[in-house]
C-alpha cells in the first residue's frame, strides 16, 4: 500500500482518504525503512511527509485569524509534522494522534515565543493565558467582569502578579503610534500621546539668566535670591542688610533692568553701579607708603569695579620693584567674591615674578575662609 504514496499529490485531503489511510501510511513507512540505508530512508520519509501535508495544513487553519499570516502558521505546522515523522514509533500508538499533538504544540509554541510585540518573560506569558481562561470562567459564573482579588483567589496567585499579567497582556500586540485615529482626520495615534511642555521654552532663558547672575555684584545677587527664591519681602531684605526698604526696591529694579538688557543684547553691557547711594557703604581704595612698604587698604564693598582697581594697584605696586614688601589690608572687607580673589591671585603671580613680597593682613573670618579656599592663606599674616 505504501508503495503508492510516492505518487500521491499534495492536493489529496485527509477528509477524502481518511485518517485511517494516514495511520496506515505511517505503519507502512515504519516497515519500509527497516533495513534500508540512510539515503533510501530519506526518500521514504519525504513520501510520508508529502502525504501528510494536507493534514498539517488543516490543523494550521484552525488558528487563522489570530494575528498571524496563514502562510506562517502552515510553515510552523509542517515543521511540527517533520518532527512527528522523525520521532514516530509504531509501538506507542496512532501516528495521527501523535502528529496532531506535535503539530498543535509547535503552533502554540510559535504563538507563545514569536508573536509578542515586546519581550515578556515566559513565566508571565503563561500566567497571562491562565488569567485569560480564569477571566472567561468567572465572567460566566458571576455575569460580570471579575476583580483582581477574585482572579487572585481563583488562580492562588498574589494580586501583584495578576496586575503584572494584565498590564503585560498589552505587549502582545502594541498599538502603533502611526495608526490613524479614524474619521476624516489625518491625525495619528502618536499625535494624541503626551502634551506640549510650556516650561520647555523657558529653558534657554533660565540658562542665560543663571550665567548673567554671576556678573552681578554680590549684594545684588543675594537680594535677587532672597526675593525670588526665598520669597522674602523687601522689608525683610532691608532689615537683613541694614538698609531702607526703598533702597532695596531700587536695587531690585536696577538689577532686573540690567538682566533684561543683557538677555536682549549680543554681549552683556557693563554693570553700572548707579549714582551715589546714602544707604550703601562707600567703596574706597587707598595706597600709601610706610618706609620700604606699600600698604593698600580696601574697604566697603569689593564689587567688580573695585576688584579691577585692586588688581591694578597690587600689580603696579609689586611690579615697580621699589618696595621690599606690599601689604594688602583687608580689615574693612566683609565679603570676598571671585573678582577680589582673582585680583589677589594676579597680584601674587606678579609678586612672584618681580621678587617682591606680598602679604595680606587683618582679614575677617569669612574672608580668611575664602582665602584658604583660593589657596591664598599662606599670604595672610
């Protein structure tokens, strides 16, 4: 009987020949390959596979309409058929039953491992199937959708894992961001995700302002921080600095005006300290000779302009070569900012080149800390 299988075309359906013919063909195949060399066994194997292809195709068609092309399912079913033929043992029962189990198992494995849109652990994929079956059963029993607690009780699984399975189920076939929304609109699903960030446009302004704040004098920077970051009133700021509330208002207005101008200009304009201010401590710098020493005294606020004056005075004093020693008196300096530190460092370097000793004297505790941080502490006496 099996000798005629080789001429059978693949159009022969199991419904026409019957599953009994497939079992009989398998038994004939098993008897035929006994004692045959390997190359002849391959020919008999191919004959049985061709004869059983319609059977594998019918099993594959049971799973069409589930998101996978029928051609792919047929290829998977044929792979399962080849495995069934290679592993077939007549002594263990019907070939048809064994082939059906093998082919269906291969198709289910394909759905489990190959058709997910995103990677989901195998344990979670198995739980998703169990949750789906339990949901269908409980819906039929309760006439409503089951809760997470009810699913957890039915499956004897923690609620956290049930929630993870429900969330991961969407990973099987994720929605495309390019999917049309529907209707006459040409909008896509991605257009509906997220929203415009109104603060994004202010990022450039924030970065620009942070750089410009470093160009302001220390007092103006401190007042701006206390007003806009510390939410302190002008009266509280005035009490902190020992000045009038009206003066705080003028300082804020002047600083904000400069910031606006600097942000609109290609290059930041120089800071203009403004006219005389009765509330502001007067900045002063004096240079006097005391024997073979040059004493430079600085008092009041050490702002940008005063820092430049200090730098020029120290560099000129140590570069003249006449004094044996240059002393910078810091007794009246309450705060030493980066401009003053840069001026002192420039003076130290010029003194090292000219061989003139440079010393710093009578610095207040806060200023001494700034000197130590800048590496200028050895110059202090």
